[in-house]
């Protein structure tokens, strides 16, 4: 099964929550919805998160700091985190540099350190491996039980060695497979995976076990 996400930007809803719900309704055995909200309108955002989880059945909320040009420890995110904690769903975000021509600084994984300290009950998933600050992402995920990393937007061939070593060792329960489809097809994302020599048990956790646990699937 795959998670598909809405995209909400400051002045534009690129993919709405209702559109995502429509896609999921067409293939509920294959797709899982992830919602998004406008963080500039905190009360509306909280109401929409409740609707996404309670009415639409979404399993997480995702907001991208680079779209808003503020880091994830900005006060505008905090109502979102509170709502996610209250409803028991993970918060997903992007860490690392941005492909689009937008400032990358807000993607520094270290900003999640303060978030995890303030919201120890919040499950946080940082997507896109955090490059070029992958070691920083690993440090934050190691420090905080509730912080995880996903590999979306990167093929297995491009995983930094430090991330692979983390996955093989004490981070075996901390890293989730992702694709960023349609940018990368699942087959393409996986084609170098055997060369990483993760071991059968670690590979199972990476490909499905960790996600099933974290997203309560």
C-alpha cells in the first residue's frame, strides 16, 4: 500500500484533501490518505485536520516548511502538532534541500529537535533523507524516540553511506522506504536495494514494517 498526500501552499491548494480522498476511494486496498493544511489559519487548520482524520480516514498530516519559508519550529506549526497529538496521527514533513528554487535552510533537520522536545507525544517523519544534512537527521532521529526518516525522492543507489549504516544498526526501526512518486517510480527506487546488504529482517522493516507500525496500518 502507498501513502498519497495533499499539497497546500500559502496561496494555492495544489492537491486538495478532498481530491486525495477521491483517489483513495477508487483504490482503498492500495492507497492511504495523508492530509495537508494552511498553517497561516490555525483554527481552520485544526478543524481541517480533525475532518481529515475523523471523516476522511487519513493516517497522517503533512506540511512542507519550504513552501511556507519558515522552519518547522515556527509557532505557526504548533497548532498542527497539537491536533496531530490529540488525534494520534503522525506529522510528516520534508527535511534537506529543496529541488525547487526556494531557500533550503528551513529544511535543516536540527529544527525538528525543538519540535520533538516540545511534543514528545508527536510522531514525526522527516522525508527526503535530509541531504545534505543527513548526519544531522540521523542525530535527531537517534536522540528522539518519536523522530523518523523516510527515503522519498532518493533511489537506493543514492542513499548516503551513513544512512545505510544507520539502517543496518541502531536505526533499523527508524527509516521508512519512500519514492516521491511520480518523480521516482517504485521499481526505480528499489533497483539497487540488494546491493545495500541490509539483511532480510532489516529490509522487511524498511520496506513495510516500520511504516505499518508508525502509521498504524
